[in-house]
C-alpha cells in the first residue's frame, strides 16, 4: 500500500511538474488566495462590514499579483513603495468620485502614468498597476471621503497580509524555483521520449496522431528550456554555474529533438524534413514498418525505455542503472550496434548522444556521480564533459540602443490608451453613470502585453467572449449562494485561484473566472441584478472597441509592421548565431554561442506571439494565416539547426571526432548572405537582390585535401545543409527572388 501510494504521489508530482513548469501557476494561485483568505480572517473578527471586506480582499489581490521582480529583496522594496501609492489612489478615488469632470481627467492621467511607468522596468510596471487598480477598487466599493481612515486601515491590512503570505507562508526563492524548473525539464524530457516510443510503435493509421504528440512535447520541452534560461542568473550562485546549466539544458534539448528526427527518418522512405516537427498540422511522412530485423526494433524499444528511465532517475545510480547507461553510451563509439539498416543504426547512435546529454545534465544538476562502474565509453564521455566544463567563460552582453520619444513603445502605448480611455469614459457614462469605469478598465487591460492593433483586437475579442460566458456563470452562482456570505466568499476564493492558474494558458478562461467572481461580489455588496451583469458585458464590449479604435488611429502599429520588425530581428539573430558557429568551426576565435542562441530563441518567441492575430482561427485571411504559420515553422527549423551548430562548435576544443576546417566558412558563406538578403527584403520591399542557390555544402567541402583539415562530422554537414535549404525555403513565402546558379 505504501509503495502504491508513493508511486501515485510520484505520478501526481510528475504531472504537475510537466503541466506547470516550476509550479509558477500553482504558486500564483495559492499566494493570491492565501493573501485574500488571511485578509478576511483579520478583518472579519475586527467587525469590518462587507464593503470593507471586499476592499481588503481586492487590495491584497492587487498587492500580490502586481509584483514582478524575481529577487525577494526587490519584491519587498516594491511592496513597501506600493502601499503609499495605493493609499493615495484610494484617497483620490474617494475624493473625486462625485466630481465628474475632474475625476474623468484624473482617470485618464492615471491610465497614462500607469502604462508609461512600464519604461522604468518591473518596479515601474508594478507601481502603475497598483495605482490604477486601487483607484478603481475605490470606485467599485463606493469609498467616501469621511471614512478614509477606515479605508486606509483596510488597504494596509491587505498589503500586510500579502507580504506575510509572500515571504513566510508561500515563499519562493530563485534557487528553489530553478530546482522545480529543472525537475519540470526532466519530466518533459521523459515525456518526449515516451512520445518517441509511441511513434516507434504507431501503425500507419496512428502516425499522424503520434507525430502531433511528438511535435507538441518537443515544443513544451523547448518552452521549459527557455524558462530555465530566464531564471539562471537569479537561481545559481555564480555565472559559470549558470552557463554550465544553460549548456547542459541546451545539449539535452537538441539531442532529444535530433533523436525524434532520426526515428522519424528511420520509419520513412526518405529522410524526414526537419520542418515536420515544427509546422502544426503537417501530415506525417509515409511510414511503414521499421526496416531491418524485428530484433532491432525490440532492442530500440528497450533502449528508448532505458533512456527514459535514466532521464527520470535522480540520486545515486545503482549497478543496474550504470550498466544500462554504459550500454547506451557505447553506441556513440559504435559498440554493439545491432545488425540493421543505416537509418536504424543512426537511431541507436542518437540514443547514445541523448544518453551523453542526460549524463551531462545529471552532473550539472546533481553534482559529481559515482564513476566506479564506468565503461571505457562512459569514461570518455565524462572526460569530454569535464573538458567542456573547464572551458566555460563568461562575457557581458552588449546593450542595444532603445528608441526615444513617441517611437518608444511605452510612450506610444500610454498615448494610445489615454485616448482610448477618454472614448471609454464618454461612452461608459452614456451607458451608466455608476459603472462607467468597467469600460475604462477593459480598454486599459487590452493594452497590457500587446504591441500591435491585431494583438489588441484578439485580446479584446477574447475578453468579451470570456465576459459573456462569465455573466451566465455569475447568474447561476449568485442564485446558488443566495444570501450565504461564507459560501459566496469561498466561491470567490476558488474563482480567484482558477483565474490565476489559467491566466497564462487562456485569456478567455481568465476573463470568464473574473466575471463570474464579480457576479458574486455584486451579490455580497447587495448590488447584484440581471441588469448589472448585462451592463458589464456592454461596458466590456465598449472598452474593447475603444481600445481597438485608439490603437488603429493613434500612432498605430500595424500587425504587418510589427511582425516585419520582429522578423528582421529574428533573421539578424539567426545570422549572428550561424556566422559565429561557422567561424568557430572553421578555426576562428571562440564566441558566446549559447548566449547568441538564447537571443535567437527569445526573438523567435516574440515573433510567434506577434503572429497570433494572423494565425487566429477566426481570421478571415486564410492565405495569410497559412503563410504566417509556414514562415514561423521554417524559422523554428532554422533556429533548431543553428542551435545544433552552436552546440557542436562549443564541443570543438574537446571532442575527438570534430576538427576545425577553414573551408567551412567559405562553403557556409552563401547561407549567411542569404539570411541577410531576406532580412533586407523584409525591412525594405524595394530591395530586389535575389537569394542564391547552388551546389550542396557537402559537395563544396569535397576535395582531395579533405584529410588535411581533419574530420567534419556528418552531423555538422547535415545541420548546415538543412539550414541552407530552410533559408532558401523562406524566400518563396516572403516574396524574395531566387537565383539558380549559372551553368
């Protein structure tokens, strides 16, 4: 029974780690609910009425979710500064609530300052959020000037309870968060191997489903790797340690993705295109039985399961685990490869490379391992890893120049949201002189974390959709709880937890839970009615429309312009990584390749987010949607091969099978030039320079003096050729002419 309970607990923990990396969503929900519950527990025995209970709960919620800094000391300072900001906002809300014109002018000014404050970093963003939220809390609960001391006390209690829960009840240290993210990476890596096993066993009718699962889990692994990289500096004791973990995470991610491609190629009649893993909805290539004897397939299944076990196992490895690890690592040195076709043997080699990456990850995360049972192949892998670790060095990143004036995104957004808020105030007061602020609140919210008119339109649509369904839920819940205050507050807490837990996943779901919660709050404040909830929908629709109108007419940033700017950035980062990796593989000086690869991934993530309006299911422009998805998929393919080249280049000083080849720079120069040509065309449509095609890179490297430079591995050539093909493939959807070589 105890063993079964432990297994169930382990499965639940692994599921949470995989679905919520670092438990970030769970922590956010627990913190917010805990802060609100503690605030209610303090205020209720003190005799606070319903209005003050609601105000205190909303103050603690604002103080909890607004904090964005990662270090605890910075969080404490921001929270301390946020309290006087909140008190001033509540006071002004109470004083100006009956002065319509002055109050409206101040509301617009407050919105401008809240959005403009984002230019001052996380602290400026937080203080702006607190000031804005608490001003509208005062309007929501009907704060009045003659009871200001009581409102101050309630707000202070909310902030104090938020601080207590944040720093004592649900504490999160950077190091602890990084540990949980590492565990999430392990679990997602194991799930990716499980998807590869499913692909191995899938029949012809199941291939599409198996490939879709493989594609999804590959993307989730990459997502977790990026989350780890964003937390490394805060969660590790020094920069060399951070860079070591970064390298090992990148190695494991690349090795796992490569293994999936090798397995797909082994099941296909032709070598699988890397794009297959990155284009959503792409059909699986025609697959059949794995070529070779059935014994090889059984061995492959066994070794994939063994690899998954190695990924999940932590702590000291026993003799049995060491034997499995030694067997898998032996494939790197061509040991015990089964009698099978060349593609199947490549899969076994890929398992060996993945096992090496897993061992490097284990050493980086768990420290030195027992080496007493090492085979010669394992010992060689350890020596390579040790040599790589010793070569780690850190350099400071260059700072890029930021735009100024109205070109600065925060300034432009502040002007846009101010104009939208003025429109929302006018329209909102025509709908209701008491609830007009809902329109302003929606207009402001749709501008958060958006940068183009299309993004604002999609966000406004999602908020309206969630609000409509939330109104229905609010009606049902209000009727369910009736006048039971305790039941209403319990449901409010559950809805708030659901709101924060689902916020990163679905903005529509978050809006649904927010609106349902507001229906219960109206019930508690005895202001609930069908008319009020319908008005909520009307004000939300009005605010969303005002936001879109302001974004479209005031200093507009068209979605096409935004995506083109980000596309140029991605291409520039891709060129930087490729050029630096090829330079190092050609014998040039070492560069900070992993940092450049991380910048490429971040730029690609920004582009992926910016294209959501173009790829949204409701967009009427089907051709543009298909093109946008295809371009992003091609860029993800390019990024994968560039990351792989960077990782291989960093192995150059220590890996016995990789040697610098000066000819490589000339052979790959065409690819780098083509990336620059495409970037120039995207930045300026008048550029007519064509993309060049020609002989394969492998043929360019062939020659009588090949042995003079040592051996360039087939892996390097494959990545260079696939990158070259993908870059040329970008030319067609981006309308760049292609010039074939003259004969």
